[in-house]
C-alpha cells in the first residue's frame, strides 16, 4: 500500500511527509510504533524531554471495511513506567488515518513557547499546525466543541488531551472521539497524554472530507474475508452474545465469583456491592432511562459492546463505563453507586485520565487516609476541583498510583513497572499475574489476556489457581496479542480466534487482500515476536532488569480472600516467559 | 570486644539483647549496617513495609578517645533510592553507643498503632520502649527539649525524627544531637527518617550516666596511636588548617573557581553571588556577631570544622551551614543570602530533612515555576508552612527531587538512583561523576570523594576535565571509603591518609589496640571491598541493572558553562568501576 509518515517538529513547526520506509511496510499499529520508538527514541531519555517522540499509528487494516479494524496505537517512552509504551484506543481516529493513507504521525522535539497549544490538522491536502492558545486548560469535551466550531463536525475525528496532559502528569490519557464526536475512547495507559502535552499539541484533527475509503489491493477478496470474519465473530458466544448484550462489564459478576475482583485496594477478592454495579445492572439502568445499551465506538463494528449511559433525568452522562472503569472506581474504592461511577468516568474522560490508573490512585489514597473507602462524592470533588485546577493535591493524584503511594506513605501499591493493575487479582488468577509481571508494558491485562483460558474457558482451560501452564499460556498470548495489536483489530477478535483456526485464516486473507502482500500465520506470529523483542530490548536498554518482571512483594506475602492464595509462580518461571524472545 | 546487638520489635514491643555474632565481630558502622541489611532485609520489599529494618551502628572505634571516632552509620532499604543505604552522621550518638557497648540497634516490623510515638531508651541497664504520643508532630528542636524534660540533659544523646519522618516522606533525615543537645547533625541522605517513622519510633535516647568509657584491649597502645593520628591530622593543610578555620564551606570559592558549582538547578557552573555565601564570608559574619567559628560536633574532635551561626541580633539561628547546605539552598536556588540559608538550615534540621535533597527539590520546583529562582522567603515559607503541616504541596517537596520533578513536569533532574546530586557538577569534575553514577548509594560525594585529587591536589592530581584515570580513582576511593565508614572515623581523616602511609599505619594500630584483634591494611581494604560487594549485590537483587549506574541523560547532552563540557566517560568505562567487586 502507498502510505506515508508525517514527522511534525514542534520546535521549528515543520511538517515533513515521507513515504513509509520499505523496512516498515509490513508494520502497523503497535508493531510500527514500537519499531519507531525502538529505533528513534534514546531509551534513557527523560520521557518529557526533546528526545522522546509521540508516535500515532493505525493498524495494518485501518480504513478497511473489516469489523473493528479502526483501533489506534499510540507509542513513546512512558512517563509512568519509564519503558516503551503502546497504548491502544478505539474510536474513529484509526479509520480516519487509514482513509488519509497515513501510516504514522511522529511528534518530535519540544516547543519553543511553553504556552503554545498546537492543533495539528491532516486532510487530503496534507498537514498544518496552528496555535490555539485559547484551548489551554479546556476539558476534552469543551475542546471537542471548540474544534468542531473551528474545523467542522461532519468528517472530522479528534485526538485531544485534557488539562492533565497539558500539566504533563503521568496518568494523562489521549482521548479519541467516538462516532458522536465525544472524547470517550482513550489511549489511557502509560501517561502518553503527558508526552503529547510536552510537545505542546492540544489536539490532532483528522478530516476525511472528500476522501474515499481505500479499496485495498483486492477489493473482492477483501469483502469476502470481511464477511467471513464478521460471521465468525457473530457466531462466538463472547463476541456474538455476551459482549453485544452486556458490554465488557458482563465480567463483574464472573470475576467476583472467581474471587478475583480486587476490592478496597486489593485487600480482598470479592465485593459485597457487585450486583449494584454489574453489567446486568448497568444494562437495566440504561434501558430504564432510555439510553442506548448497544453502541459501536467506531463505524462498521459488528460487536458494538459500548453503550450510552444517561442520568435519572435521561440526559447523557458518559458512555457506559467499561468493566475496568467500573471495577477500578467501584469495587476497588468500595463504591457501589453506578451513577457516581458514570460521573467519575465522565470526569476522567474530560480531564484526560486513565480510568484504571485513577481508580487505583483513589484506592491507595483511601488507604492512606485522604478520604474513606466508599466516598464517591469525595472522588468526584477531587477530580473536578483539585485535578481540574492542577492544585498540588490534584497533581499528586494525576501522577499515578505509585507517586500517590509515596506521598501518602502507603505500602500496598498494586503496580508493575509503575503502572497500576487492572481488574483481576493475580493471586486468584495466576495466569494474568504472569502477564502483569512480564509484559514490557507494565501491568496490562490486554497484553496477554489469560482470563480467556483461566476463567472464561475460551481457547482451553487452565485453572486459575494452578501455577502450572500459566507461563506458556501468557507467552503465547503475549506474542499473539502483539501481532493482533498491529492489525488494528479489536482484541475481542481474539475470543473466536482462540476457539478455532477459521478466524486466523480469515485474518490472513484480509491482510493479503488489503495490503497486497502475502500474509501467512507464520508471518503474523513472527510480527508478534519481533514486536515483543523490540519492546523488551528497549526496556533492557532503558535499565529494566529481570527483577522488573515481578509482581509487588505484598502479593507473595498477603493471602487474598476468599481463596487465601498468594502469587506463587517462582521467579525463575517468570524469567522463562521471554527467554526465547529476549 | 564484648558488644551487643539490640533487636527492637515495634509490633510486640519487645527488646531482645544478643551478643554480636562471631561473623560480625570485625564489622562496625557501614560494614555492619550493610551486612545486616544484606542478610536480613528482602531486597524487593517496600521500604516502608514490615520487612524493612532500620539499623543503627557506631563504628569499630566508637567510644574510644580517637579523634572523630564517633561517626554513626544508619542503614536500611532506602525509600528514596529503593536500594541499600548507609547514611552517616556526626554528633554525639556514635560515642554514646560505644560507651554503652552497643554494636547495633535494629528496629523491626511495624507498630500495631499508627498513632504511637515510641521513645526507645538505652542506658547501662538495657533498653525500654515507651509511647509518648504527645511528641507527635513536634519539630526536632522541640522534641529534644521535651526529651530533656523527661530523660534529663546531662549524659543523654538523642536520635530523633521531625514531622517529615513521621509522615514517612522520602527526604526525611534522622537527627543526632550535638554536644549542646541540639539536633544539628543528620543522617540526611536516602530518607531513612521515613523508615524510622514507619516503625513508629520518634526518638532514641542514649543515656551514658554511670558508664565508663571503654578502655579497649590495650589502653596504652591506644593512647599512643590516638596521639599519633591527631598529630598527623593537625599537620595536614586541609584537616589541620583549612577545615578548622573556614569549615567545609571553604570549598565554595574553590569549586566555583573550578566552574563546577552547580547553579540554578545545574544550568551553569559558576554563581555570581558566591562571595556572599562563601566560607570566608560565613566566618566573618559569625565572628562579627559573636558566634563561634570553631566548634566540634562531637567531643574530642581535633578538626572542629563546625561552627555556631547567630543572627544579626547575636541569637543562635543554626549551626554554621555546611558547604553542601550552603550550595544546595544557595547557588543551586539562586540565593545569595547567608542569613536566609542559615534559617533554611535551621528549618531543615527542625523538620528533619536532608539539606542536599531539599536544595535540589527547591531548585527543580523553581525551574517548574512554583517560585522564582532566588526567592529565599518563598523557600522559608514552603518549609515552615507547607512542609511543617504536611499539606499536599509540603508532602510533594519532602518526597524529594525526582518526585517534585514528576509533579511539576521538569526534565532536568540531577539525580542518580533517585537521590539528588551534591555540590559538584560532574560535567566539570568528571571523577565525582563516576562516583555519583556507580556508588550503590546513589549520587553521593562522600562515597568516593575524587574532589581531593581532581581539585584539591590531595593524594595526587587527576585533572577534573580529563576522562582518563577517573574510573580507577573512583573505585579505589569507594573501597577505601567503605572501610573508613566502618571505623566510625570522620571522612576528613582521608585527607592526611591520602598524602602518606602514616595515617593508615596509625589507624591499624588504633584498631588493633582498641578491638583486640590484629588489623592490617589488607584486612582494612578487604572490609571495604566486602562491604561494597554486599551493597552492590543487594541492589542487584533489588532490581538495579547496569543502566542504574549512569548519570541523568541531560548531562551527556547539555554542555555546562563555563567549560562547556558534558559528562563523556563512556558507559563501558563506568561498568568497569565495580567489575572486580560485583
């Protein structure tokens, strides 16, 4: 495919268009961001310095009509982990970049004027960089309103940062607009919003007016393969039934029943209030209030696991909070009020914050005595007053879980490589603990989602409390995920893919038909391996030793109810995860 | 010698007396704290968790009549660096421990009651642990006043923490009283005050009433060797003339002239206001106001480099601020007001803060826009209002330079292993850069003081801007210092020791006569090597990779005026420093 790369130097305000180098032609998404970070960012640089780069890349299938193919990868050196980061988002930007033929955008150097708030715009004619200082300090919702007033609403997709990204704080996300133009899908993990803030870029506008969807190399084969993939996804119970019906939050009851639903800062594995915040309750609430329980975050998605969450008055509050968001700001904070969680979700989206990191921040702050567990209005006040205005307390909280723990003298810090853990306690589901420990991304459930085999019995069964088999499982999933994250497809394609060979076949057909090069499963898995290899190598050069691939010490010492289990996969086993890849 | 170890379990409030194990009999000070930390503290534990220990040990010569032999070592896993830490202090506690026959005190576990403020007292009859919650939140000066009211003034020495240690923040020091009972000598580096705070111990009282000075194995040989050492120290120009006359701050003009006096957060190497804050000016000011320009921090010291600094009204403000304190809170913050620096010194001592770390904190906060460079009254206000009261902003600042940088989005962070650099820019004096980079303690000038050879021409001459020879120099000094820090002698003994063999001979005579075992120079250097080995091994097990042995990236990129030099000793050379020790 004919794709281009844009380098945007924010110091001299130049935009350079380059054809994608031959060596990178079979890379996209995470594969491309990690290759570029690995090649161009000095591993020991400060993440907010001129030497770091923010790299935005859609997947290999971006712009195609394949379902869920518009996921976006954002890469750079993470201000949160100090390692390489790929943060993945839904929404409309991935497809827009595909339509515009853009393989990657690189933001380079630092602005001369720290007060500048650049808006970077791409359309069919190329890129422009304009300073809009009036956007300074605006939340993502208001920013998107302003951008629409300037750039139009019809064919535009926005990537924006909120005030937290402008403050360059390590829990800052990058928001991507959904089909309604709302900043509800986020490259949340790892603080890349702070890197965008350090570059002085408040927003990226992608305008596809007058642009045709790329047909790809073989449009007919493309269409056949897309339809085949869509049918396989529709036929699988997870991607075809559970997710469309209840969304991601279908997991709340399931993981709570498994005793792995981290509650009150990872002090127990079940939450007495789970029924009040479950996916079933969320769906009922949305339906009762006239909201939309089934919504796609991007056009053409056949799963449509998102939803629209209205208040009691029927007015929009936020998109339906996802499983991780409900857990982090619910059970983990002792909060069982779904409306409050939706408000927190809205505030996180508006301020530009990772909802997982922030739920863990508040839980640690609660353990440290800043506010009591369960104090939802306290969390809302801290978000809307302290963080929004960048007060010292707000800056502490928006710097992430580990920093908050340091400031409030808390020892139970559920982080790996400085990044807070998602919604599965690794003492009760040990496979995911292997992924948290060994992923180059820090604690990240999406990097190797063993919940499939450990709990959902998709792709096999490996009992969650066993130590045997988890290392091999996590390794294979991490390789496959690194490949999938390069295609731009949603991770939820993995459910049917794990249960039979047809999805992988359809995917190879798709890649071959769209890209015009031959793709085999071997090519695909080699892409996963080489991507992981680059990431691990970057982290090694950044200073990560094998000891960075460990869970926090307390998870080996404090037994978690109800199974009273600790994480007991030996260190030497953890070291084997990437042995063949390093 | 018959010495004992006390284990104090703060959870069950028991104090256990043990004879010093045979394997540890030839260890003292840093050698002993590092051996105990290495053997008993899990390297991956959280520094504020029950698994960390605070270990207090005087040197091998503690309690003897040898000049400067009362230095104290405090060890543990550092909340600031995450690695092993030995923090070294003057004052009266080291001698008191020697008189009491105590080789080490270990504080273990965590208290049941987080509101407890224990006072741990040792006298000739053993140890007691009393709860004095009324001491909560008191500054070190008020704490010492209260302790004197309870425990008497005559024969007592105190180790105390201020409010910052109680808040368990990473810049917290442990104060040691001087001969006037003032909390002016600090185990400042590495945040061990936070570990003491986590143990719920507000103070340790050492009462030597009715105790005789230990005579040692061979009192006559001891006296001869002590006198020989004292004469050699008096005869050397640094320990016999410069330090007694001007104190440590004699260095200000010297290091400024070398272009290595880090100014305004390490952005240039000379300070236009140096004459206003130099050792010469400090001495003149003290004399003009009727203060004492020559004062020993412990009894029997023949150097007496300390002083007493009064205000314009003649009333005591603080001990004379040391070179590092004057620099950190002076040039590095753009402050040229010696009275303000003395007030800052007093506040740091009272709050229980490392003056080096805090000067770097304020300089980074100034670069981040919190207050302008040169704003001394702003610094005083932040210390006395925000930090004293533990406000969110106060907690940020008292968490150290790296955390302050994260919160205020600053990239120029002059830290190694999370610990702020002292008063010598390693771009202008490259030997000290090798020490900063490779010492297991983080950036620490005392760990291998190449300023002697690089600038002062003591012990040879190795030009400061050369890259050749610095690695070997730093290694030899790091080994010798690890040994010296085990004797309890002051580092200033190193000046005459570097200029001839007599001091080392006298020292071996002293050790042999006092301890009753034979000590040769080979034994002594082997102690240095084994101590460093244990420390490096602990850090490796804690997760430090060779990349932790690097200076911050900006020091390789940003040239420092006036020499416009960068730190250019290759990484491979740095890796050779401890190659034979690891």
